[in-house]
C-alpha cells in the first residue's frame, strides 16, 4: 500500500529555492516510478517531473534546468529541488506513485515577485 506525505512548501521570493520531500510510509516505494505534479489556482494539474525505478528522469519544459527530481529508496523519499523559482511556479505540488491512484495531500508553493 502506498501512502504519501509531502512537505517543504512555503513562501519564497522570485529567484529563491525550495526543496520538496515526499515520504512513502508503505512498503513498495522502490518498486514504483514516482512523479511530482502541480496545480495552480484555476488550472489543470500538470506533470512537473518524473523519476523511474532506475533513476531516469524527465521534466516539463517549463522547469528544465531549474528543478531536479531525485529519490532515496532507503528513506522511501522522493525529492524535488526547485531553484530559480518564478511567480508562475506558484501552485500546490503533489507527489504520486505512477501506475497507482496514490496521491499525497499536496504542499503549497508560493513565489512572490
């Protein structure tokens, strides 16, 4: 069973950085590809970044070169390092285990200009 809890969101000025964490309290973390999505107010949820079981990553064009997704299987945690943040990155960020219907509760990221 996958149970995800995100943390690390907050308010930051444009150009700043945040690191989001998502911990899986279940027992199958290492067997799942993971991903971060975000949903801005009034917009559809969109994929931000994904990471495979073997560590292969993919990113939305809007965050390439600024965001880095990584995973620590021993800690059952996936991270999203966000640098050079822009006001348009403001959203609720969610993690999910791909291929499952498991989602975290979300963490708010607000970037002020």
